[in-house]
C-alpha cells in the first residue's frame, strides 16, 4: 500500500505565514447595536468577498480562516454553521478553505468541525496541524496518514539535535514513516530559512554572471558539500527512514535583492 504523506515544518515557534489569503476582521464589528450580535457575520462576509475577488481576478490562491473569528469561543455549532456556509461559497467558485489551528484548547473542537464537514461531503476544506504539539503525530495517524515529512533546518542542526530525534521517535511510535527535508539548507534547498552556514562561510557563496557573490552556498563548493554530508549523517542518526532532497537549485537573484534591470545595467557597463 502506498504511503500517505503529510508534511510539517518542525520549529520551536509558530510557522511562517503560508501563501494563502487571510483576513483579520473582527467578528464583533458586525453589530449595529440593535438586536443580538450576529457573531462572525462581518468576518464571514469579508471572506466571501475575498473568495469572489480571487475568482474574478483569476488568482491561484486559497483561503485560510480562524474559527474563533467565526464564533468558536462562544459556540462550536455556530462556528460550524458559519464555516459550512463559507466552504459552500468556496466550492461554488472552485476554491478551497484551510482551517488554521489556534491555541491548544481549540484543537479538539477544530478537528471535530473539520471531520464533520468532510463526512458531509465537503472535500474542499482542510485543517492545519501544529508541528510543535506532542499530539500532532497521533492526530495524523488517526486521519489515515502513514508517513510524515519533517523539515530539518540549519538551526535545528545547531541547537535542536536531540529535539529532532525525539520528534522522529514520536512519529515512529505512531506508526508513521519519516522523511527528512533540508529546510533552506545553504539557501540552495526548498524553504525560506536564512543560512547560518553561508553567514559563517562568505567565501563559499554563489557567484552571479556579473561577478557578484550572493547569500547562497555554491553547490560546487567542496566545503558546502561536506556540510550537506554532515547534515545527512545527523538526520540519519535521528532515525529517519529516508531523505527528500527538496529542490536543490542555483539561487534566483531577485530572491537575494538583485533585480534583473540592475544586473543588465551592470553587465552593460562591464563591456
């Protein structure tokens, strides 16, 4: 049977924002002072407007929502009704709604709402699981996943070696196969992390065609290749089952503050 993989970003603080549209409207702003407060009404209206604009403008993005803005702190059924309406609106526009996970006291209710919608046939809704909770691997296994990809960054290598080994152990204890990904390693692999190694080894940086060095390790550098081997030895010592070498690539100049026009002008001046 094929492994069903889930990916996490293992870190000691909340993950960076995803490429999803999200709104931060206040639910209480919808009340005009007459009658009961329509909890979550203005937030829901804001998000439906976003979904309409995403469709109208042909954007390739989805919507991330927080259930507390739809009334979860007040009433679970209220939040579920509000979310169901939003998910239906997204489905009509061929879009997807992702539920952001919030503080730990809301995890069970959030997952109940998510499961309820999926069981009623809503296949355009998903939920985030927080990688830094001990329960997360059990939550993945309970939802039918048989494997998990954990990201191992340079900071993990420098400061959290034993923590990462513990995370792998917890994953295996739940019956999950574990892949490791070199998150932002040397700024040559997938991931937005900055590179400590590049900061400490500026002489090993990549060189653009105009002669400038940029903040990414050179893939041809023997020193950098040795560092990648050290990283790989460490993740194998952590007990992972395999390594996913995610998107090894030369740096995109625009990603390190060098725009195309500047490079072209520099090259013309050099001729």
